[in-house]
């Protein structure tokens, strides 16, 4: 390999420039610029790009992304909106987004909306003022005026984990309908005939899709549904309390997500009922530590890291292709059976 020229002695007291990197690597300035830009690096031979990268690292060169943005009208920053960072569902999604964006030289600017519409609108406006190139949004509601306005303005936008009722808006979701079908089939196979659903909020696509899939799969149990106010443990416990009061003979519960399932387990324990001896519980998402619940939670696994990767990929397509095609990516869901499901009491 051709070595990097010794050049650091001439730079005392000043920041290294792109010219310095080019001289140290023995290449033209334009070649160094292409090699250090993730979007054009593939235009430079691998050996040359590697030599330039080594030179930049040794000199301590930091690309001026502001200047690059002025030249290209790109900030190489992406706004990422999540509804609740305390929900273990979202960190793997965010990590997937960052992993994919990093490899293309983009930075993710993360904001947490706390499921507050006014806060979300203010943070969206702040990110837009910073001239982010696009948005990845995990806060989408089925009817979402803010996103409708953004799409109407031509903003590059992708939703993740949820969809919005705006034609032509790219999205990445799990196969919720198939996941629910697998869960109901599992409970039916154990002998359960009185299955209930603690549904997520119907204002978001995940809640609506999972409820619709439950009604299609559950048959005789289709009326045993309680909608929870939020995807939280507290809402799950309150929903379980209402469910058990209205349907005391329920032997199995499919929860809208794992946090709702966790609330249901807490309410069962408070009422002196055992899981799974008295009532089986199934969650959705397979969030971290679901295998450490008591009992370990049977749940539907969705590949959240890959969901984030694919969302970033869709946004990069919007930003870099002349005529991108808006599409929805549906990732497979898989039931993971653990200790929270068993045959109903009458069959044991």
C-alpha cells in the first residue's frame, strides 16, 4: 500500500483542511472530497479511499458538514420522532436507524414527544428550522394533521412501526395481522375457547390492525375486547380490571403489546389469580426482558432493529433517488412461546 506522506509538522496551530488531507494522501483535492463523502465514496478506488481516510484520521481532519450543506442544500441530518423513549420497544428501532444512517454519513437527531401533540408540533418545527433533510416518525396516528401538512409540503418522511392514512407515505411495519393469527392459533391449540383481547389505542394503526386481526381470528370470542387508553403498564392493568369484571370466565388474554401484558399480569396477581394456571397471557413485540417476566411472557416477536434499518433505507431512497417509489415494508412476526400460556383449567 502507498504510504501516507508525513505532513503534520507544517500544520502547527491551525485546523487541518481538505487540501492538507489531499497533499498527505498524494491525491487531488476533489478525489479526497469524494472519498470522505459517504454518498460519493464508491466513486473512488478502495485503496485510494482507504489511504485518504487514514490521512484524514492521522491529521485529525473533521469534514465541514455546514459548508457541505451550503453547497449541496443538504444538512445530512434526519429528524427522528418517537412517542415514548421509556418504552423498551423504541431503542432498538432507533439503533437500527442510526446504524443505517451512519453508514451513509447522516446524523439522526432524536426527539421524544411524550405522546403530546403540541410538543410534537413544536419539535417538528424546530427540526425543520434546522433544515433536516427528512423525518422518520414513530409517533404516527391514523389521522395525523401535522404529518398531512408535512407531506403536502413535499417533506421527505417515513413512518416506522405505524402507518398513517396518507397515500404515498412510505412505512415500515411488522406483520401484525399474522402475529395475532399465530397467537390466537396457539391459544386455540392449547384448548382455550374464551379468549379476550386487551387492545391498544385505536387512534394508531397498530391498535387498529391488531384488533381487526383478533376479531377475524378469534371467532366466538370476538366480543371480549377492551380498548386500553395507552400502550403502558398502567393502562394494561386498568384494562385487565375492566375485562375481568365484564368477562370473568376468560381463560386467555392477548394483549396489544408487552407493556399492556405486564399490566395484566399485575392485575391478575392483585386479584389472586395465577398465570398461566387460571389465565394465560400473550404479549406483542417481545421487548427486552420479556423472558424475565414472572412467568416469562409468551409474545409475538417483531424485528425492531431491522425495522429501524429499513425505515432509514426508505428515507435514503427518498433523498437520493430521482423518482423514488413510495412503498410499505412489512417484516415478519413470530410467536415466541414461554411460560405465560398453558391449557385452560378445565382441560387439566
